[in-house]
C-alpha cells in the first residue's frame, strides 16, 4: 500500500543522545514535512522540503536538522536530545505546493528522559 | 504571519446531537482550507478541503464545512454525530503564495467526545 512509513514507532531516549527519525514515502511527492504534536499546541512545523535537494525551516526548527538527498526520504535528526523534545512526530508529504492535501505517516512517539 | 484559531478546546456531545466546530484564519488573500481528523492513537486524515468554487464543501462521513470569506471562517458541521466521531479535529490553512511556500498552518485542535 502506497504511503508514508515512519520509524521508529516509539523510542525512549536519554538526554544528550543523538536520534534520527526516519521517513520514507513511495508516492513520488515533491514536498515533505516534519511536524511535532504536543497537547494543547496542535501541530507545529519543524522543517520542510519542497523538492529533493532543498530544505527550509518551519515554526520550531531549533534543535532539529533534516536532509533531502532524494525524493523518497526525509530524515529528522536531533543532534543532542533534550526533554522538551518529548513529543509525537509526524512526517507528511504532498504532491505540490499550490494545491493538494497533506498525507501523514503514523507518527513516532519520542520520550527524552 | 498566518494563524488559525479554533474556538473550542473540548466539545462534549451526546449521540445524534448536531456539531459545529469553529475555525477562523488570519490571512486575507487567497487561501486553501482543510479540516483533518485524528482518531485516538492514529495519524491525521483529511476530512474535507476547500480550494475554490462552491463555499459549502462536503467531506467524508457526513461532514461539511462552509467557507465565509467575509468572516475569515471555515466552520465544520455535522447534523448528527455518532460515538465513532470521537476524535480530535484540526483546521488548517495555506496560502498558495508567499515566502512560506504554501506550508499548512494548523489550529490547536478541538477534541470531540461523543457520549453513547
């Protein structure tokens, strides 16, 4: 089934450790996004990529980095995790920028202790 | 900067009651509007979307929304809710233009609890 795959589904991490959340889509969508979801705050955009080879900062980019080496993959890296990064992370994609809905992955629940 | 406001944090209804969830956005130009639903423990799924044309948009599962440009609103409605509609609902907006590259901005969400 076509869609977005995120890994891991859930992870507990010690503060200070490095962590990469993986996201792969097989829909050949140009644009990809990382959001974090926190209770009472909704979804906030961390980073985005409009096409392979380009990335941009969203609303809450600090402490996170991304890369987009190809169309399918869009990993999110926490270089040195902090407890405030405890959240549920959703990867999303869509075919283009002007129109088109976002398709979401199943989410990655990250707990930083 | 664009923003999206959802008026209700938590709505509790009995089955068969009518539902209206408010959504207002701040951007004054051309916008695309969306409602997403997140069932417990799941990812977000699209309920309906408005790009242009008829301002009354019908989505899945009996939901509809009305775009009122003069009020900058895109309220979600359902005539008769079911227990299975228990979920969190997110309004989102993007502008096709501008420096944000059309990124979707989400409201904080409204949790709907339907009592059987």
